[in-house]
């Protein structure tokens, strides 16, 4: 079965951020570090990441190569559900039980016009002094400067390094099913509606998502919000100040499309499918389309 991306919007995903010094130490001497050539005390570096099979596989291979180069350092990596990452991060930071954490890009920060609002987790961690300032680290020059500025910088200081970019808010589609049912790749909302109606009429669910994990069910709807409100920052400020309302004409247009997406396009029972199970369901040919991003695609 052949698959491809229907449409996408570039976004950044942060995958690692350095914190405090390594958690465990030992007085015994280890083999010489390949970078310095000098004996180094044995340490354990505790790493926390969220569950995503391709990323976990990448990190396991990365850790293996890192430990080969730095035999004095042992990587102790924990993997948790994406929905639990924020809570577990806070708990382990409080217990001084983690050194490197996986954290999503620095977005949705609390703004001056917002009142009585909790800042996102990354912002709270920085304000509390729990994340290390990486601004003067030499390795920063090895990464894309604009990506660091967009996804890992706060108040002019660098606190995180993103290790990649992803195609975000896109839709995979099954070329074989599209050809078999003479469906053209949709490029507009009305064409997408028609395509889904064609597949549904043929007894083939149009889309699926890992709704049991919460967030995956909404990935396909990000494009709807962006199409109606292309300036996301202005949308947020407008909602806070009252110049934009969720029941005005433009918003009602968006909600109507959201209803069609959730009710008519998404397959029945998608809310019970686990996030890491949905890609396999699409790959098996059970559904025609799958909202997601390149994080779902394994490396070749």
C-alpha cells in the first residue's frame, strides 16, 4: 500500500532539554572519555521522554552511540505516555530525579494581557529556575538558529534544543483506495467533504485517529482553525480581550466544520483507539485517511 501526505504546515517539536548536573556519581574511575582523553568518574544520566515508537527507537540508538563514546556515562531512560509527561516531569524535577527531559516546543506562553491564568509547564519550570540556561553552550551552533529561537528560547535565553522539524497538521492518504474509488486528492474543504462521503458510501471509514490519548483526535482540526484564523496570536488575544467571540459568524463557520470532521469524517469508535495503534490501522488499509505528522513515520 502506498501512502503520502495530503497537506502539511511546518512546525517545530522540541525533543530534549538539559537540566541540572547528572543524578548519580561514583568515586571509581572509568575508562578515558573520547573527547578529553582523561579518566572520568562514573555517572548516570537520567532521561525522560514521551511514548512515540519512532522517537523512542531513535533515542535508544542515540543513547547507545553516546555511551560508546562516553563509557563513563550510563543512560537511564524512562518512557511515559505523552499525556503524563508534564506531571511526571514536575514530580521528578521536584525530587531531583531527572537530568534531561523531553519537552514540547515553547508555545502558548502566558502573555501580559492574560489575567488569572496558569502559564504552560515549560514556562513555569523556567521561571522556577528548574531548567538550565544553555545560551553559552558551544554545541548550540550545531543547530538551526531560527528553530532554537522559535522553539527553545524564552526571555532571550536558550533553555531547549529541538532535534528536528515535523510536518504538522497534515493528512496521510491511501493512494490505492483513492485510485480504486476514483477519488481525487482534495485541496479544498468541499473536496475533502466529498471525498469522505464517497468512501463512507462505499463502506470504508474516511479517517481514524488515536482518540483514546486525547490530543490525536484534534490534529486534523488544526488546519480548520488555521484556515479560519490564520493569525493564531491575534486569535488568542482577541478571545482574551473580547474582540473575537466563539459565537460570532466566523467562529460558527469553524465549529460547523469541526462538527462535520468529528461526526462524519472520523470513523466510529476512534475515541477508543490508542495513539500508537492508529497508524497501524491506517497502514493496514482499513481507512482512507489519517490526520497526523511525520512523527508517526518510522525511519527507513
